[in-house]
C-alpha cells in the first residue's frame, strides 16, 4: 500500500486584511524648492507656476485668479529673488517659481477711472489732456515697459497718447490685460491701461473703417429679422443646441 504522496504543504491564503495591497509604481520624488508666500517659507514643486505653488502650499485663491492661462490679468505678482535688489513682476498663472522667491500677490491695483461719454469726446489729444493729464508727466524711464508681462511697448503707447496718435496707442496697447503692473511702477503715477482703453474706444467709435456687413447685420437685428430663430433657440435643449452649433455655416 502506498501512502498517498503528500505534496508540498500548501500556502494558506492570507486573510484579506493581511494581503499585500498592490500599489502603482512610485513616481520619483519631485524636485522641490523654497519660496516665501506672504512672508512664510514653503517648499513647493520646482516646476510649479507661482499660482500652482500658492495652492500647493495650502492657500485658496479667492481674488487674483481668473483664466489661469495668461489672458485676464487678474493674477499680478511682484517678487524679489535672493541676493538681487530688483523688483520683478509677472503673472502668477504663467510664471514659474524660482528658488528663494519672495512673492506678493496684487489682485487689485488702486486706480481711479474717470467716467466719460464717448459721444462727447473728440478723437484727438484733447481727450487725453482732459481725462489723463498725468501722462504729460512721463519721464520716459521705460519702467512700465520692463514691468509688462505681455512685453508691450508701454512707454511708447503713452508717448503716442501724448502726441494724440490714437491709432498707434490702440495698436500698441491691443494685447493689454489691465493687470496694472505698469501702473504700480510708474514714477509719474500714470494708469497706462486706462489710457489704452480710452484710445481703443476712440478708435472704435471714430476712426475704425466702417464695415458694411456689420451695418447691414445691425439693421437686420433692428428689424427683428432673427427674432423667430432666437426664440426657437432659447427653447432648445443643450444637445439640440450643440447639434445646431456644429451644423452651422461658417465662412
Ligand atoms: S500694459 Fe500694463 S496693464 Fe497692460 S498688460 Fe502690460 S503691465 Fe499689464
Ligand atoms: S513708467 Fe511712467 S514715467 Fe516711466 S516711461 Fe512709463 S509712463 Fe513714462
Ligand atoms: S489668472 Fe488670468 S492672467 Fe493669470
């Protein structure tokens, strides 16, 4: 009689709570660096933007963030670097952190804006003389240009305003985000972006070439040509609207 050959002792399955948990392969630890946020030191990932670093450090940004893509100008930031006397400026959402950065956020730049009726202004230098006389105190130091995160020729558009060259101001200030960083650095206390806005309004109202297509479409709107379709669209469900949108004719 042969005894039944015993196989090797079987391993008992570990109770579920003792089974090793499968984990995803560990990412190598991120390179970190030190920045100072509101005067307090924080270690943050070296590849973070200033905005990302602030949030990584545990702060919730309630003012001073909008588009997060460098378009809205809400996240103006000033900073200094170790061993460097200069004040630097940037947008928190697009500027990367650097070792030892001392950061200050400027969600609002104090600036008064005159109220005016564009219909009562003339498209020449008098509009700037009346509304922004401080531009004539510009000392041509170019500090505003150096502060601009959009790399605009800010001093040049102020100089163009002084000459009453509205088209030039409009052109040079077109990509302004109204972040206000130029205004906080200007020794003549000029609020550049408001000067740019005035020029663009004057240009649009008085100097831009008229578009016959636009005039025609405005007339059609006045005559309620599209009211029926507009009403129909207002009653549509989201999916129907999407379908209509993608099926539209584009030139
Ligand atoms: S011109 Fe001034 S307000 Fe405009 S984007 Fe440049 S720094 Fe900001
Ligand atoms: S910072 Fe002010 S004073 Fe200096 S160039 Fe610009 S507008 Fe002129
Ligand atoms: S959040 Fe809009 S420009 Fe930075």
